[in-house]
């Protein structure tokens, strides 16, 4: 087996390469935590602060919406599946701005198939949640009147 001898110059180069490799691996790990389709346990918005996003069943969905002061009729649930487009048009750019107002962001879910769940609110109108892997990734409130704009998830009142 050959023996490799390092002189001081080679050792400095080897150390520099090793440090760069370690930094690169660390950066990949950090970037990977914000990879496509990565769900977050919590989100934050100015209105209510930090809130949880997990909604694995109807009970947790009711609790999620209560964080915003929204009460729903549980039996009003209507679900289907949609795909977030890979490229956002004007409508999706506007919609994502609403999500950012509520501490959410659809950018990482481009191309992902997600569940859409719509509920009738006890105060009137509807609330829609987009759910990916058991976590809310987007949502909005609508009055139910055709042509009226969506509102971000926010405290009702």
C-alpha cells in the first residue's frame, strides 16, 4: 500500500478543500430544509403571531381555524385535489401575496398535488384550506358572493 507524504503546502491545500467541502455540505443541508414540498409545523403572521399548521383530521382543522377566530360547520366540508402550477400567473402571484400576509408561501409547492378543503363559516361565507402532507400551506376566506375577492386567513371580526 503506497504511503502519501504531505508537505506543508499540500496540507494547507488539503485543509482548505476539506473546509470548503464541509461548508458546502452544511449549506446543502440548510437549503434542503427549505426544499420543494417541505412543510412547516408553524407559521407566523402579524395578527396572531406564531400558529400551528398541522391538520390531520377534521378536529385539528377546526382547531386550526379557531386560531383565526373562524368557526365552521364540520359537515359542510367539500374536498378535492388540485395541482399548484409550476409557474405562477397573475392570479397565483396575487393569491400567494395573500398567503404571505398570513405567514404562508406557496413557492415551495409549485407542481405539487394538494388537497383543497372548503368549509361554510358560521358567520357566513366560506373558508378554503390547501393542505399538503397534513399541513395547511395556504388558505383564504371568501364571502360567497361571485366576483368578490379573497381575503387572507385572518381574525374574523
